[in-house]
């Protein structure tokens, strides 16, 4: 299991194999940690999905796809996919459309994807796949999200039902932002941790990221990316040993997507969005120094290494993800030389 942390630093040519290079100079000792509230809370969502029967609809003069969606109860995107309609979803009178059946939840302001999934006892990643949601994963008020069928839910095992309430990094990346009005813009990043975004504000990701990352801290590499160890578990990042309290620095410039401890296995966790589908994750942290929606510079201290989460020694778990998929940090970090 893996969470992530990463930071920028110069890499000495003499760095020994298997040891992360030293970080950029840490902040002065006088800098005091800033306690942050969790950025995501499971909010109440009323489970009132409509069940739509599969049918066919003949387009009338003046019809729009959104109007047909409201009339039939299906989602605009679901109808467009069923009929291979590319944006901007142009239709013509007399055209026959397939209306896909299923359960649809109408999104209300401030609802998060995670909260919607929990209201119906389903895994959010399954909903993402079912609706083919793409970055930046911002839901819109009035949007109709297709849910797994009642038959699929009733066939779930006890373990699958329990797993639907467990969060992972991908859940937060794709389902942690609150829904906005149809034409409402995301919120620009703030500069300090004291200016916390309101709970119904969606974070705006950076643009034009160059894809350059740096190491987060010095220390022996405890575990590398991929499948390994005696139990054959997969690590979605790398784990770096550290003394408790060691500063953890941002691997690259970005915006804080999450800073909290809702994922038990990772403990204190910070997720940074760098734009263009790039995400970095930093786990097993304490003394989180940043808040959701805050603009972060490369090399800025974001927390301190600790043993929070399901680990038995202080360390930093660091991941790099591109378009939801974990990638080997060794391919994107400077050579240890």
C-alpha cells in the first residue's frame, strides 16, 4: 500500500545508491506548525435516485439534449455516449435516440462524488468508470450521475460493501471536490494556510506544468515502486526512512488538493495537484503546514515525517500519479548518481 510524499532538492553527485539525496534547506526552527482541519468530510447526501427504463426518443423541433435528459431522467453524458454524439451534442428533429436505462442521482450544490457514492453504498471508483469521468472531476449542479444497478449492489459481498466506505488516494483525487453550478468557475489558489477555502469551493488546478520533480528528503529507501517483499504487495510509490519531525518539502510547484488524515493506512496525507494530470502524494505525516486550495512552491515545507498511519517507524511515503495512474517515481526524479 502506498501514499506519497515528495520534495525538491539538489542532488549531490556522491549520493550513495538506495539513499535519497538531501532536501533543500529546511525552514528556520522558529517556524511553528500550523494545525489544519481535514479538508474533506463525509457530508449528508439524500439517496433519491430515479430509476430510468431503457427506451427510445424521437427528437422534436426545439429539443436539446439537456432538455431530453430532464424529460427522460437520464444523464446528458449517458445519452451522448449511448448515441455516439460528440460535443457540443448536436441533434436534429426526427433523429431517434437510445435512452440508456439505469439509476441516476441528480447532483446538488456542494455534494462530493465520495459522499454520493457512500449514500448508495457503492465504490466511487466504480461510479467514475461507469460515467467515464475525466479530469478535473468537478461535478455540476443538475448533472445526473449514473449509479450501479440495484441488482449489482445486492450481489455485493460483505467485504465489497465495507470497501465502498474505505477511501483511497484516487477517491479523493476524483471525488473530493464539491459540485459547482453549471457555469461556475473553480476557485483560484490562496497564498497562505490561514485563508482556508469555503467547504463548497472547488480547487482550481495549475496549468502548464513542466513535469520536473525533486526529491523530498534524505534517507534510506525502505521500499521501491512496484510489487515486492515477502508478501508480494504492490507499492504505488517509494518509502523513505526518516527521523520523526524531519521536514517534508514539496517536490514541485502546485496547489494543495487535500491535507488531512481520513485514509487510515496513510495517516497524515497531503496531495498536491500540479496540473496536466500530475498529482503527488505525501503520507505518514504530522504537523501539516498547508491547507486545501493553497498555492505551494517547489521546495516549500508542507509537513513533517512521522509514523502516522499503518507503519511501524517514521518514514515518508511518496507517490507520483499521472492521469490517475501511479508511475514509478524513479523515472521522474533526478538520478541518485
